[in-house]
């Protein structure tokens, strides 16, 4: 007899456990990130998020502190080419994490149904964080990404309010 269970994966349908193994095999994680974005400043002390980053990486932190202050908490900072701090919560006028929960689903939380209620890209604090990544890494042109951003005012404000600390890591 096969092992069967009722799970969140099946939405109330009884099925064989192996039926959902494909979900586990398609999980994506970047083992060598060039860019790391911390959406909350206390995450800087939580774990080794720099693990696997090759030399020449960029770290963006959503914080009101300066990069000179935050660098002391960054593990493996010798791998960084730059540390960027931006107060995305203030720039985006973000009141509280669970305020307007449906809109935040695409931004910070995996809230079921958020995509149906809000199809905008970067509706909240993501706009300043995207601005920080785009300006400091050049991964995409500002003119290309800006029309897609919902919170354009926060995106533009972040471009002027970034605190960038260049570091000496050589690009491998």
C-alpha cells in the first residue's frame, strides 16, 4: 500500500507523496550570488548570507545606518566590491510590514492571492531596493526598468539617497 497524505500541496486531494517531489526538485537557490539584498537591517547579523559569493559582489541593505557602521556586521566583507545602504522603508513611506498585506505579497511575503490583487512590480519597499541594485551594479539600465516600477517616486528618490561604500575586492 502506498503512503498517502493530505497536504497543502494538494489542496485537500489525497495523493501519493512522490507526486509532489517535482516541486522539491525545481527549487532554485543561487549558490554563488553576485548581488545580495537584505530587506531588513537586523538580517545582517542572522546568518552567513555572503556564503558562496565570488569576489566583486554587491550587498544592499535596507537600513537607515551608514555603510561605515554596517560593514562591521557583514561576514566575509572582503568579497565585496561595494556595500550599499538605502532606507527603503522611509523612502517608500512603508508604515509596517503587515499594513496592506495584499499589496506586500509580491514585495516581501508569499501571500496567496496577492498576484491577483496587485500586478504592479515593486509596489512598496522593493522600488528603492531595485533602484539601489540597478544604480550600483549596472545590471540593467535605469531607463529600461523605471517604466515597470509601480512606485516611481520612491525609485527616483532612492537613486539620490543611496549610501555607497566602495570596497577593494577584485573581480575574479
